[in-house]
C-alpha cells in the first residue's frame, strides 16, 4: 500500500493572483460539471466518473455546469461591476465600478432564476429549495412595488430606470429572508457553493473576505451555520491566493514559511466557531485540542492524525501501489455514513475539505469529489475553488504546474460548455481584485 504524503510537506503552487483567480473559477466549473451526473446517486451506485458525462438528471449533454457555477458567476459579476458597492477602492479617475452589495447580489440571482442569466444552457434548470424560496420572496416584493419580473433582463439594481423601487424591493426582501429563513431547517449548501468570488476578490485581506463572505450568505441563507461556513472557507482561500502569489521571502511563495496543507487543516480545526455554529465545530475540530506548546509541523500533524476525524479517514485509506485512477479514488472513498456528501452545508464543507487533504493533485481530488455521489456537483464545486487556488498555474508544461494541468484536466477543459462565459466573468473579477488595496 502507498503512503499519502504528509500535509506539512505540501505547498501551494506559486502563481500570480490573476492566474489563481481565472483558474479557480474554471476549476469550480470543471468539478461542478464532472460531478453533476452523480448528483442524487448513492455512493458507489453509478459508473466511475473520470470524463465529462451526460447529465441524465436533467437531460443534458457532457460538460454542462450547474447552479453552483451559475450563482458563483452571478456573485462574481456583481462584485466586479455593481454600482456603488461597499468594499471597493475609490479611484480618483476612471469611474471604476464594483464592490459588495447584497441587494445587487439578490437581483443577480433572480435574473439567473427567471432569465437564465449566466447559465450554461440559457435557463435555470436546477435550483435549491431554500434559494427558490428566497428568490420567491424577492419576486413578491418586486410585484408589490410595481416592478414587473420581466424587467430583470436589464442589467443591475443600480443601473435601471426603476432603480429606486427595485432597490426598495430588494431591501424589503432581504429583511424578510433574514427573518423567515434563518432557522435550523435552512442549513443547505447554496451559499457555500457560490462564495469563492468573495475570497478571490478580497484575497489581500482575508479577514475582510471572511466578513463579506458571511454577509454574502444572507441573501438566500441567513442561517448562522451557513454564514460561518462561508466565512471560514473564504478566509482560507484568500490566504492561499495571497500566499501563493506573494514574492520570495518568509511567508511568501518562495519562502521557507509558506503555507502548507497542514495550515489549511489547522485553519478549520482551530477556527473560532461561534456558539451558533456548533455543528461545524463538531465536524471540523479535533477530538482532543492541540496541546499548548506543540508547534513543530510533524508533531502537529501527528496530533491531528490521531484526533481529527478527516485525518483518521485519510489514514484508513489503503491505496495500492501504482493504482489506476479508479482504484486510487475508490480506495480513498470512505463509506457515506462516515463522510456524507449531502446538501447540508456541514457535510459539503467536510467532504470538500477531505477531497483536498486526501489527494495531492487537482485531478485526484476532483475525481474523489465527483465520485462521492449525492450532492457531488456541489462538493466538487467547493473543492474546485480551493484546489484551483492551491494548484493553479499557467499551462506551460512540467514543473509544479503539472499538479493542476494533466491530460485529463485539459480534456475536461476542452469539453466544458460555454467556457467563454466563465472566462469573461473571470476577467471582470481579476480587474476588480486588482483595484483592491
């Protein structure tokens, strides 16, 4: 049996922030489309997924990304282009747009739902129950304000002729959503699946990324567990992008102190979860806290290997020498009871994190996430954002860039539908992130 490489020896692949942003969004769509055919399927009940396959759940061809990517693109475009949002730099010239605006985000999701904006097929063919309910609240507020839903084909809250009533309707809807959808029964993964653009946009300030990510959950998922899952995930991705794109020196991409996968695990294991997010603490904290004074990477990893649930699952994997991709993936897959991949936000976060920690390349983790079944497209999308930020580099052949680019990943890219849409929005987000202090 082969031994998985220690976490404290694995570092992010150095690359400029624009490269990380472009490829993290692409990676989200790749993993979403790869895992989509396994959605709703029990683990090990379907043929092994290693290529883009037709999505029989919705009668779609290979390479079609789903609501996960569409909503991430909607959030990315809102951040990059909305009018007068907070959290944007204020240039003295140029009239640059963008920033955080919850009302504009809600409107962007509504346009996707009603008009298929930023969909791979031109229509919304899949939507989560909580998101549908939240957008229905907004639709009712628009009607009450006399704003016809069909006007949503126009671009944004801040740029239409009916800006004032539309914004008022959005604010009314946000208040009702915050009141009606905050309970424990609304803990789905619909905000975690789309949060990546916040981390990418504000990667230079992980604390700000965390706060904006928490708030980005509220337009559809004001539940505290959902908000904290988004905050923790975004802070981690922001740290990865910032570190991997930094210059040489301690803590930078070329320094001895650069980030490791052990730091990623520790980020979640030691995260200051609030009392309202006890389910996240139970899933991601070790059984025994890390003792004071234990700081050497090997010792920290040994502690987590003994006392962290995901690390015990990782250690239990029996990977044969020189395995095929299918044998390697199946050896790493725990039983669904030990690692559920359902639509519950805690399950999705833990499963995506396991796929990242249990593998050492983008391809291997993508195969693992896609073949979990159940909500595999969303687990894949969430994994893809973090893994894209970690492994991504330009496809110049050889070197560490091979941890992202492989013949199979190139084939996934080539089979992805409407890649031009993803690339267009990615460029908008690159521009906005570049303007952030």
